[in-house]
C-alpha cells in the first residue's frame, strides 16, 4: 500500500460557545475540510494528499487552523475561499504566505536540534 505525500490536518475542535478561546468548528472548520477534500479529488490528488479532521491543534487564536505535514506549514484564519489557493500552492510545492502562521507565533515548544534527546 502506498503512503500519502502530504497530510492536511484541519482543526475541527468544538468548545462551548462561552469559551474565551473559541473553537475552529464554530468558525467553519467543517466547510474548510469538506472543500479541501472536494478540491483535492478534483485536482487528482486523492490518494496522494489526505485532508484529516483533527482535534485541538492549540492555535486557537488563529482558527480555522490547517497544518500541512510533513512540511509543518501552519495556516490560520482559513476559510473555504482560501482552499483553492492552498491546494494550488501544495501542488506547486509552495506556501500561501498570507495565511501562514509565523513560527514565532505558534504555541508549543521549539523543535530540538537534529540528534538532540528530549
């Protein structure tokens, strides 16, 4: 069985409406993922690229969040209108810079240097 070349993880986390962090589901994550799946298939990328639903990716301030692996490109504020641009960029080996969350603004730990142990 072959492997996917890329995974697009779409945060579809759900929180109560009163949560101060909000949630990607309430910002339209389901529609973003559905359109990604549709556009990937239309571009002939089904089987090469997988659009996966994900729980909280801990980037709530930037929702709807999509992360591209293995490249580790993080996109924020994604809407269905952005999907064609993301798919086109992925197919061309490029990044949609206007949607990219800068590494310095991502939550979490900085990656360890190669060969380092945690």
